[in-house]
C-alpha cells in the first residue's frame, strides 16, 4: 500500500468512551497507528465530529478512546425534532444541504436528535433552524462535547 493511500483509510469502528461508560459505532479516518479523525458524531461522548482523537485498538474494530488531540474547528448545535418535522422536510433539508455545501456536517440520531456542525464564518444555520416550528434547541449555547 502506498504512503498516500495509508492516510485515506476509512473504517467503521466501535469506540468505547470509558469516562462516560459509553460505546458507539462511528466512521473514522485512520491517520496513524493510534490517531483517528471522527467522520461521524459519537453522540454522548467527550469527542465530536471532526475531532482528531487518540484511541487504542483493543481488538479488531473496537477502539478505546484516550483523548482529543485536536478539536474540530466547527461549532456544534443540537436540536430535538418533534414528530411534526424531520430531516427530510423541505424547510429543514434545505438548511442542512447548505450546511454541507459550506463545509459542515449534520447527523440525526435516535429518531429526532439533530446534531449540526458548521463554520459560523461561512454559514450559521441556528437562526433558521430555531425558526422552524417543531424544532427545539437542545441547549441555549453551543455545545462542545458532554
């Protein structure tokens, strides 16, 4: 395998977060032997989408989180979606598409917990998302892990 392709290896793994006593599946990009970039948000853990983390491979496909090496430059906002709105609704999907087009990311978990990661210098979706009926902010401030 060539050196350049070594740094574009993507894997779906289980990551254990010992402090939170939480394990979840996420896609990661392998950067080095014990260094990974999170390509999905692990949810209720001390790391976020886009963070570069150190983790030990306990067994094939199972990592144990050690620490965040570099925080993602993106801002995170979390929302609860009611049964009246979902990520496929036109109003919300247009906003989420713009988040992706401007270098951000979004993920919806548990049928209605929406995580939005964005660069506020390029596009800040919070005002538009807050205005949608049936969407509740998870908390009043940006979130940076749990």
